[in-house]
DNA sequence: TCTTTCTCCGTTATCGTTATTATTTATTTT
DNA sequence: AAAATAAATAATAACGATAACGGAGAAAGA
């Protein structure tokens, strides 16, 4: 691989001139420029960005911590991140954490060794190891979709989760449902709490109450949705509608309900959350909350790039708008 | 951020000793080791990997070119890649190409500027720009899942696509189907050709023939699957079974078929390909070909790491085994 | 004509780490 | 105790690009 010295030698100028020619051609005379570019052409020279980054002390990369890339919602968020990153000459290091703290520590550590200039956390945990706390304080970090519990010092780009869940509740109440079940995500997640709060808020306002026994924890997977539905169906008095905190669980729930010989929404209405691509191709097509996944990612990345540039983020908490997409998995209560 | 010099100063040794202590502690005496480690602790020193990489001339990163991260099959492959990479201290740069050549060139270019030590291409195109051909020849590259058309010089880790499609055909023939439709992927893709070949092979052996009018191109998306099904349903004599070259298209096709008031598999059998998570939660659960997605990724990464290490790959063409998963979307032909 | 200003370009220090070579110190052997 | 050997550590030159600085020469102004 040829280096800048070789190009300099070949074109009879100094390395500085070659560097200038490539970084800002206006700084060199047209003749020199031409000679240098010709030499670049001949040698097939490509600047060694490892050296450039080292020299500038920046990696021009960010690491994205995601619990599971195979989750369609997260992968859409990542697309948004990637797009915004590329637009500004940044690249994305993928940190699939599988929800494991060790892996989070490992990937977050990349920002401490200059392998990444910042990080985006899609999970709700503080990603650094205890021992790295001190150093980590200076690492640009943005939370997207989720919120790090008990730490308000990092910018967050999230959905109006509370509002969205309220909209779901209002929708179901309007359809006449009075006894509702909820399949949540992990109880530790702030967004789960937000959504639950928004949902209950509306119920209370309608003089309804959420029966504690109709509140089951899921893990944002289809199989946990199926299990959750199973639990709800075998309750003393099963609900006439189930709010699932993501689409996968809703799909799992519907699968289980139909397996039991019941119909959706005939016997039970089901509402999801996220509006992943698959939602509209289900049978029945899923009523759900549309999250602007790519925009969430893009905004998070833009905020992060601002922080990396040394500017404090414009806003600490960006709340994006949701959209209730009413399809056919929710219908009038027939009880 | 503290550097190695500071640690050296604090512990009263040379920078070389600090470096040795961290790379191979056996090379320094226990007393010095202790002092150095104490200084590391105190300063919170973390070696600057940007500098280490620069010094060693390697980035310890690979770039993965994927047409679409949001595709569940690809994201599973990526998980495998990421896992194998992490196991060997490598990181994964995400190159979502959206199938666009410019983006492929951009990301492939990272391997020419030492930002990546190698690349994995999940699409069927030669990813480098024309002008980079010469330099690119020395870049370690592996093809996974797909195969670069007209270029046998790169190692490939793929499924036995031909065999898998044959298995699908045998399954459908065994169920009594004689008139079959196929929704393929883009015609340029070698795996599409392989699968078609395998499918037709069995048909011919059974004295059947694939009616050209029942062969439609899809784009591996649900909506293209729906369109494909629409086309097939409105044919003069519609097929009694449809083989879709991935699960998304199968899901789209089933959606469309049911929308028309027909039943799957009652009226039409549908078979997919990939066995993504969603397949088993569909209604009806999808008969499909299980691809060991994570293993494909893992094997591709392992091969790539071998090449990066300077060893020629053990095998140029790794063909992994498929598994025909028979669920309920395929049934006896009732014509 | 003599400054002054500006354009263009070369010299060189620098970034943080590692590898090589040289030197010191400790240990063993005679 | 001297010599030979081994172990531990230090000094320093890379790696490739950039940026700060300065010098040379041309153009512009006095």
C-alpha cells in the first residue's frame, strides 16, 4: 500500500503539499495540484484513515448498543442511525449486547479506548462498568427509544410513550371494552412504566381499573406474548382486550388466542406497539402504535454528533409523536 | 485522557515497561508489575487503541455489507458474524447498502483506507468501484448467503440452495401438486437461479413442467410477495401451490390469498424460505426451509479472519445443510 | 526602490503505542 | 572472585498523516 511519502516523491513535492492537496485543494497552485493528483492516480494512493484518525484523536465512529439486532424495530432504528452517521462521515460499530451487562461493558468500553467517539444506548441500562464510571462521564452518549433508569444526565430521544398508551386505552374504551389485560415488557424498563401509567390514567378517568391479575410481564418476544395470552385466557374472568407493549408479543398473543379457537377481534381485541412491517400483514392486521423508528435513530445520531462536536445538545428530552394505526385486530366489545 | 507516558512517569519506569506489563505481564518483574498496575489504576489509564491499531497497521474491524439490516434473516446472519468477531477481538462496522452500488462502494472503500481489515458481502455484487479494482484485489473478502456473480475468486459460505429448493419441490409433488407457481427474488441473484434450478430439476424428474407464466419476480419483500400472489391468482389457470423464495414474500402471498377469500393450504399451498422467527407464528404457520442463519454468519466471519491472518481459507465453497420445516401452510392438493 | 502583503510550499514536531536494540542489573558458572 | 549468562528495563525509532511555523518569491502599495 502506497503512502503519502511515495506520492510526494513521485510528484516532487513535500508530504505537506500532498496532504493539503487532498484536504483543501484551494491551498495549492493548479499546476502542483495536477501533478499531485496525477501521482495519486498512478500510485492508487488512498490516505490511511487509521493514521488520520490517530492524528486527529478521533475515530469517526460511534458504537450502537442494541439488545438484539434481529428485532425489527431496533433494526429500523439502526437504519436511521446509520443514515445520519453516513451523512456526516461517521461509521457505525454494531454492539449487539444480547441484553447482557458484560457485553454492554465491553462495547461501551470502546468509547474509552478511542475506538468510538460516542455511543447510543438503545437499552435502559447505564452501559459502563462500575470501575469505568469516572472516565465514562466524559463520553458523549445518547439514549434512544429507552431511558436509562435513575439517570437524567444523558439526552434521550424517545416516543411519547405515555401519550401513546393513553391513545390505545381511549381507543379500547371507545370500543366498549371494560376489562382489559396488558402484556408488558420487563418491569425494569422505564418505557414500560410510562406506557402503563398512560394506559391506567385513561382507565381511571373512565372509572375503570386495571385488574392486577390481568397484568403480565413479557420479554418483547413472540413466545412471551403467546405465554402471556395463555395466562390471561386462563384467568378467572379473561379480558375482552389485550394491550401488548410491542408487536411481536401481540403477534404471539394472537397466535395463541386463535390456537384456543377464539377469534380476534371477535372474542378478544389485541393491540400492539411499534408498527413493524409485519403488523399489517398479520391476520387480522394489527392495530398498533406507529413509532417513527428511523427518525428516532436519526435524531439520536444527530444529537450525539452535536455532543461529539462539543456543543451541548439542543434538548435533553426529545419526545416524538406517535400515531395510532387502527387496523382489524381491535373491534367492538361483545361481552 | 491519560496516556502511557503518564503511567510510566507515575510508576517510575519507561513507557516500554508499561507497554510490556499490559501486553505480557510475565516479561516484567513482580514488583514493577505491581507498581505499574497501581499507576494504571490511579490514572484510570486505558490504552488508546486508535494508536495501537495505527501502530500495528490493522483496525481489528471488519465491515459487513448488507442490503437491509431490517431484514430478519440478514440480521440473524449479522448476529452470527458479530459473535464470531467479538470472540476474536474484532468489531463489526455496519454497512447498510440499501442495495445501492454507491453505498457499496463507499463501505467497501473502508477496507482500502485501513478502516477495516476485511469485508463480508451479503449481496451478490462485487462491491468495489471500478477504479478500485486493482487495490481491492488484496482485500480479504468473503461472500455469505449470496454469491458474487461471475467471480469465483472469493470464498463463499452459503446454503445448499439447489438442494433446498429440490426438497421443497419434492414435498409439494408428494402432496399431489402438479401446477406450481414460483415467486423468485431479483433475477440477477445467483441463489435465485440455484433455487430455481433445484426446483425445476425435481419437476422435470416428475414429468411436470414449470409454466413460464407462473414464474414471477419478487424483491424479497412482503409487498412484492403480495403482488406476486395477485399475479399468480389472476392467471388463466392459477397454481395449486406457490414456492416463495423467502418468508417475507410467503407472508405477503398468504395475506393476499386470504384477502381474496381463498384458504391456505385449502385452496393453495404456500412454502417459504429462511425460517425467520415470524414463520411459525403465522396463520397458518409457514412451511419453509430453515437456514442456519447465525452459523452462516459465524462461518463467514471465521473464514474472513483466517484470510486476514494471512492463511488461505480452508475451503472456497462452504455449503451448509438446510432443513425442510413442514408446518401448516402446505397441504394435499385438492384439485 | 523599498516595504508590505499574500500565495505557495517545505521542514519538522506531534499524536500514543509497539518493536527493536542497547544497557543495566541479577544470577549462575567456573 | 571473575566471567559468562540471563533477566529486566531503558532509549529510541518507527507507523502515516496533520498542523504549526517559517521561508521564498511574487504582487501590490508607498
